[in-house]
């Protein structure tokens, strides 16, 4: 399919997804990047307690909480 035909499908609001090869698609900006953060011991202990309550790792709870806070800040 030519680009012009794909553009026309998109512009008309038609379903163009079947014409795409999504097997190699990547979302930009979602690649993990490592950082180091130093927390006081009491924060680490509190994170571990909260993570254990909901059955996730410390890293997971940190990622979720930071993500939620950023979304909240962006919404306001």
C-alpha cells in the first residue's frame, strides 16, 4: 500500500491498522533507564512494608507511586 492510500484511510477515519506491521513497532520514550536514588533507611523500611502489603517488589512500588504522582501533577 502506498503512503498516500494509508493517509487517505487515516483522514477518512477508516481502520488502517490491518495495513501496518506492528511486529516491529516501538513506543518512543518507554525504554527503561537506570538511575540511582539514595533514601534514608526509614524510607526504605516503609517502602518494603507497603510493597509487602500489596505483594510487589520495592522497585515496583517506587515506579508506580512516582508514575501516579507525575500523572497527577500533569493533570493539574
